[in-house]
């Protein structure tokens, strides 16, 4: 048996091993990048386009020549190729770019969400482009030169040859690369395996960096007494992957909001998200930082808007159906749905958002005084949109009822996605109906806002997580709805007609969320920036 195994071994020099690895990355695993460059050159096969994989090849030769260390290079290469095959699949099928934000989102995704990306195509890519090359690598016997000096000289010659190749390409095509690179700076984020660098960076920042000192905000927060002396019950519904343009409220031709149409919701027409992934948008919008100066490390170590309102003596609760609070609820009560429980809304892997309402009455009763509750929904999370709503609520057909959405038509994908929006509308109508039963005791109100949007095939993009600088409106313009009954408006001194005008005519962003929630709840604190509170100009003095 041992002799048979030895017979399968393939002797190969380290130089040849480096060349083959560099070739595989340049000409195969970076095909999405080469294709993008081809598209940017108006689909014309020119010498410049042909030079792109050659330039990558020479660059990878240098990188692998520097990084290849005896005895560890093979196992590291195998791990890298396995992960690169999965990145290759995501890039080919969904045009995903693995920048730092995407890696952050991946690490903070739960197993149920991760499983939604598992399908036959993803398994094939992993096996064919990851496992098969890894098996071939494991069968190789790397043969080194008889002396270390000779091995080093070979390596230097290899690097020098690659540098010469890069210089030759630069002589002929420098202007082309400068032009394409300057106008499309995101291309470097498409290079496979950029995910490896960003993964290392994320792990270092998360586990090996000393946290910033915790900063308390809004300790001076005080709740202004309501005009009718009733306590406040306010619910924030944090949506998932809902894009504004598919809401009937915002001009979408399809009626995706049939259930709340007569409930008097105010819809803000133009609202920009803080990010294109949950791991960025959620902690960002709940923090007092703007999108341009947001730092996760800072947000994780200071009070967020719920903490600030909590300082005014308000009872806080976070209920989650979307894989975690992203650190927002680390200092107060948090409840997560259990998909394995016996419930008509759960199937063992995930729950429909109605599950968040099942025990809500009991949870309200258990918390005395003024209350602020956030319901984190799974909303329209893809690619398994069909799992986000009961089949009985499939309004738009035919629907795409499979994980590998790239095999569905654009019409089927849009139908399924629109069904998730309609189901969210149904969920909101049920919540509002439930809240109305508390109006005798409380001033009740509800706010809905999504964390980010979603691409459904426009310009070849699917899902979300595209770097913000190049992300399309589909991923960055989100719905923001407010349900403010007359009782609540009168008790808090809010002019609803004023808010309705602002909602139609002004552009806002999630930068406004922190300050608007404080103002709408009726809390006074130095932590609030009045210029960012949407309600500030709509309050009676």
C-alpha cells in the first residue's frame, strides 16, 4: 500500500510549483476580474485585455516566491485554494467583492444564513476548483535544490523575470492601466485571494487589538412627560435587505404594501443606508457616528441610541430573528427566536418574522414603565427569498423557489423578492394592530427601517455587500416608515403633516436615525444633534 501511494507522488521543483500556482490564480480563479476588464473595454478583445492575466501572473509569481516557505507552503496553499474556490463561486455568480466589509459580514453570519448559500453549483465549484487542485497539490513532492544558495538564486531569478514581465507590460499599457484603475478603483477588491488579506485583518482587529475605552453617552437623558401623562410604548422594526424602490409607498407600480395601506404610515422617499451589509449598517445606524466617520471599534465601545434612551429610565428589549444584534444589544435584554421550537412560523432552520410577535404581549407585560423594543426581522434576506414568507402569502408568481437564484429568471427573482416585501407589510400590519390594543394605557408608535438594500440582477449584480463607493442605489436606498397615531403625535407635540412633507421632499440617511429616535421618543439629552433629528422642525414649541 505504501509503495502504491509513493507511486502516485509527483516530483516537482519549487520553482515549477510557484509557476503553476501563479498561473492557476491568474488565469482561472481571477476570471471574474479579467471579465470585468474586458467589459470595461467595451467587450473588445485587445492586447491590453490579454495583458491583464499576464500581469496578474507576474504579480502572483513575486508574491508566492516571497511567501513560499519550506514545509508550510503546501498546506497553506491548499487552504488558500479551498477558500479561493468559494470566493470564485460568489464572484462568478453574484459579482461579490471580498473587501473588509464583506469579510466582516461573513464572520458575523449565523449558520442558517450561511446554509442559504449552499447549493449544487457552490458544491461543484468547491469540489472542482478547490478540492481537486488541493488533491493534486497533496500528491506532489516538492524537490529543492541541493544547496540553499542555489534555491535562493533560482527564486531571485524567478522574481527578476516576473519584474521584467511587469515592466514590459507597463511600457506598452501603462496609460490603459492608469485610466482603468483610476476610474474603477474597486478592481483591486476583485482580486482573488484578497479575501485572505482581509480575513487576516479582520481577525487581528477583532481578537488581537486592544479595545478602545468604553464611552458613556447621554447620561443626562431625561424623558419629557407626555401631554396626556401616559407612558410610552415604542417599537422599532429593523428590516433586512429591503430596498426602497420595491415599496408601493415609494412609487413602485406593484402593490407591495396592501396590508398597511389604510393605516396612515409615513414613508420617507429617499433614505441612504450607512453600509451595504448588516454587520456595518446596524451598528453604524444605532451609533451617533455618520457613515463617513463610522468606526466599528468605536461603535462597539460606546453607548448607542438605545442605551442613551435607556439612561432616561426607559425599559429596553431587543428581539432578534436575523442572526444577531451586531453588538447593539450587549448592554440590555435580548431575546432570539429559536427555529427548532414547535411553532407554525419555524421550520427547524429559520423562522418567519411573525414569530417575533407570538410572545410580545407577555414581554411587554413583564417590563414596567416606558418601553423601547426593537424587532430585528429577517425580512428579505437572500438568496433564499422564498423561505422568508409562508407559501400561502405568495402573491406574485411564478416565484424562484431555489437557493441558486442565478438559475431563475429575473422575473421569478423579482416576484419572490416582492413577496418578501409584501409579507413584511403584512407583519407590520399585524404589529400595528397589536399595538393599537395598548393605546388606552400607552402612547404607542412604530418605526420601520431597513439596514440596506439588495441587487436583483441589475447590471449583473445580485445580493448585497458591494463596496459602498460603487454600490448601486438598489443596495443603498432603503425604506423608512413611521406609524405615529394622532394620540402619540398630540402627546409628544409632533406635527404629522410637517413630517409627511419632509418625507416626500427631503433626502435623509441612516445618519439621522440616532437623533430622530431620541427626538421622536421624547428624550432630551446633549447626545442628540438637533440638526439631524428629523422631528425637530416638526415639534410645537
